[in-house]
C-alpha cells in the first residue's frame, strides 16, 4: 500500500495543521488529477473555514517538498497528483478532460533507443498524449 500524503509530510518534516491534514486526506483519496478549485470544493465540504488561499498555499508547499506533482496539461489549469515512485504517462481527452494514466514498455524502450541514437543516456521524461475518444 502506498504512503498517504499525511505520512509523506510527517516523513519530510512538514508541519501539519488541522487544515493541511484535511487537504492531505482529500488529495490522498483523489482518483483523479484535481485542480486547486476542485480540491477547494472538496475540502470546503469537510471544513467550510478552509479558504481557497489556504488550499493554494498548501498545494504549493506539498509540491515544494516533493509530495505532489504539478501538471500543466495543454490549455488547462494546473492539476495535481500524489508524487509516486512509479513512473507513468498520461493520455488526456481534450473534450472531456479525462486523464488516463498508463505505462507502456514499448514506449519506454523506444524513448531510451531514441536517446541512445543521439548519444544520450535518458535520465527522465514526461509523456502526455492528447486525443478524442473514438465513437464505438
């Protein structure tokens, strides 16, 4: 089982106020890549005293400590997900905004091959594919 954001904060020495704990819990339970407005809507249902400014500051803090990853998908608001040890890529539906996480060994191997072809050792990469769902 992967670590929760709260556990990652404790391990990295991030001070957790009650409001930050709520934000961490909601973000840990997210099955999507919420933007700050979506995250604010979710946490405000739990504690209406949490301001959007607090959510912005907390997300930025978690990002700075390497707990959250920020994604700026083409033409969209910044979205966030828990930073995991396991690598994955993203397929984004440009109409619905749905984001699918995937790992494809063939793509991974091809990227390494391309880097080697040009005399590089691949140390990191980010792949975002954009598409429209086909009609069945």
